[in-house]
C-alpha cells in the first residue's frame, strides 16, 4: 500500500532522492510529526557533533536499571544483535519484543514492522548500536543467504569492499533489504537508553540480574546468534570506502560515534 504524504513527511532526509517507498520524495533527519522540528532541536541530544568526545564504556549498561520490566520496549536496529535480545526476552521471560511483538508506532515502510524506525519517542525502551563498518560487514555476510546482490560478490575482503562500493554509491538500497540499510540514528534517537552492541555480554547479564537476581547472573550464559565468517575477520579494519560510508551514514557518525 503506497504511503501518503502525511505518513512519510515526518521522515525526511537532508539530501533529496526518490525512495522506493511509495512514490513520494523522502527527503535525512527524522522530524517530529507533532512539531515539525528535528528531534535534535527537541531533545538537544545531537547538536551537530558527537554527543560526547569520550567513548561510551560498558559501565553504561547500568542505565538499564532505570527501565521497568513491565512494558519494556526494545527498538530493534537491524544488524545490531537484536535477534539475540529478542530470544533472551522471549525464551527466558516470555516477554515479547521485536519480532515477537512491537508495541510502539513505526513509520509504515515496506519492511518487517520491527525493522521500521519508531515514529515517536518510545518510553521505557532501549536500543543497541554498533560501528557502521562492522554493521555493513555483517549485512554483507548475512545477505549471502538471502540476496542476489550479495551473492554476486565473493566472500572475501575484496568481495566485501566491492559490494560496499556498489550498495553505498546508490540510494537504491536505502529502503530495501528489509530496512537493514537505514541509519541507526533513525531508530536510536527514539530510545530511552542507547547502548553499544560490543557490550552484549554485560547487557544480557544485567537484565538477568534485574529480572532474576544476582545468583542467576552468576550462572548465565550469553545468548548471541550471529553468523560468523572467519574469512572476513578484521575486514572492518581494512575497509577501503571510508568516505562513502561516512557520507551514507552521516547521522550515525555525527550523533552516535562515541558508542562505536
């Protein structure tokens, strides 16, 4: 079903292009549907530079303790370990988040509902973010099981770099691949708590302690489902298209870089 102007208007991009979502121009920073102001203007959280010059440490997981178990929301940013979080909550506590239950309003894009950015601030929520290059590498490997455009490139450092140049040089993929190529900031700006994916062990362990107690934490084993390709280990450190990815994910680098 094509989007109407009122539905797509709040989700605007700094640069102009034709999206593949309906026939409307999707023009970078999501705006508040109520005020027309950018979220940056509403919250002051991203004022043109990184939120902080200091890298966020894994001690930041203590922020999770401000969340309530009842009505907790997880904002699933594609390729940031979301499936692992969803499985933990669903299997251990029968709490439905993400693909098991998305309980907040999203922009009606042609993607799985849990992969669509929230259209408003989500109360009692958290989201995970990661380095955009590592995220892109994960997308390349994952895509080999699903998308011809990935399969056309070899599972190698050279193949990854050629594929990255291919997808980052065009807006064609921005709203394709089940919204996996959208910026992380489009999602994270609406979360109560933002945490680095690199702290997955601490994140899961903290939830186990919060919900089940300290003794349960001591016995807890990490739940993390991630396809790993040993042939690509370290590719993120040998990425040849830093200019392209910094342009494509400008919002992420500007607003979230201290989490990477």
